[in-house]
């Protein structure tokens, strides 16, 4: 059963519970990750215990030997909750035995994630043509959808702007859903105090946030746990630009890591995940991203993003030398990377 685009939001809230399994696929890996995580989150009951109630399995292994899934589907958790099963890295094919098992499943929440699937894919056809199986397609946003996303996030944050501002932002954003959300949220944070954006304001924002400074050396030292060198690099950069600009570039680094890590969790190779980042990662900076990806779990990256956003808020609201606040942050993050050696 294909889920119409206008119904996907309500489907990921609770509609998926009407079906015995859900397939999420497409070419927008950030959007796929978001929808899969929403289904998993909204499947959780009170006192949810991930160690007992959630399991992630490799789809191709299950497709080759369905007994690996059978034992999980029909096992009863000690706390009587329904088990949540994520079948990741799905290829295009699906055996009849696996289809039958999923169609008859009534005891577990099952979500399957894959890349873009051709209409001839037996996996895609199985989910599209079954009354018991649901299928959610996640493709890159159109310009109109990006415009709707800007309006929705601006309205949620009380940001006032006009048509020209929206069009300017649309031209700057790519079509990847999660990267667009990150960028729009960054704009909302920047204008959190004024709550109003003119065309001149947004032009200045992009000029400011894309200023000609490079944090490549800083990130390289940071991820290798070379705290003293990282601090020295930040002190040097602080003489060339303001602290807010530095923090925004640190936030952008972590947001890119988040997008890469999420894409890898859906089955992309690290090279593929890095290649889909826009604007592209400069080849000299790629080893730094590779090192950071190998050290950090997705949840840790999400916490770092939250900390970085809080750091900018502190720099805007706390009347302390901004260098002291920034140094404390760098020390904390540097120690994290040092401990993960």
C-alpha cells in the first residue's frame, strides 16, 4: 500500500500501526532516516527498554535466512511490550517467504529501510501491492516543498519575513530534506532575538556565515585530541572574525557528521554518504570527517549539535568574555575526542 505524500506525516505518528510492516525508501537519505526514526520513536510504549524491545537486523541476512527474523517477531519481551524491529540496508529483492512472514506479522513493529528502488524491485512491488504492508517514498524536496518547509519552520519559531526572503533562501538551499532543515533552523537561531528578517538581513547572514575563514586545521586537531593546538587555532581565528561565526561553522561540521552517519546507518558506504553532502566536502578535509565518523556514535553527534546551539545562545545572552566560554567548550569537546582514542 502506497502512502500518499500528504498522509505521510500522520502515518509516521500512528498510522503505521495499522500495517504489519513498513518500507521506507528513496534518494533522500536524510528524510529516510527521519521517517524511520519517527516510526521507531512513536512505536515505543511506556517504560520502553531499547535493550529488550528494539533490534536492528541486516535485511539481506534476513532475506537469505528468515529464521533469523522469525525468532525475533514471535518472541515475547519480558515486559510484555511489542518488539520494534528495524531491517536495514535492504537490497531490491524480496523472497516470497519473507513477504509472507511480514504480511502475517501481528506481534511486532517492523520497519524496512532502503535506498532508491526501481518500480521493478520485488521488495518495492511487494509493499506497494499488499494491503497489509505500507510503503513510504522519500525523494528530494522540490522547490515548492522547500518553500513550504521554510514557512513551517519560520512560523513555528515566530519568524516574520516576506516572499523575497523565502525565495532567496530557496536558492541557497539544496534539495536534501535534513540538510535544509538544519540550515533553516540555523537561520531561526540567528534571528531569534529580532524575529524579523528582511532581504538585506538574509543576504548579510549568508555573507557572514560563509566568510572566508577555514576551520579545517582546527577540526583536524580537535578530532585527533590535540586540544592545545585546537585552542591555539581558535584564538588565531578569533582575531579574524567574530565568535558567533566560528560557532556556526562548528555547528555546520557536526550537522554534516550527523547527516553522513545517518546515511551510513541506512546502508550507504562512507564514500557515498560523504559524496551526497552539499556543498561538497573539500578533499583535504575528508580524512578529518572520516576520523570523526569512526570515533563518534550518532547519539553523541546529536548531543554535540545541541551543545553547540546552546553555546551560541550563551554567547548572545551571557555577559562574560566570549573567548572564555568558547575555550571551555573546546576543552570539553577536545577531552571527548581524546578519551575516544
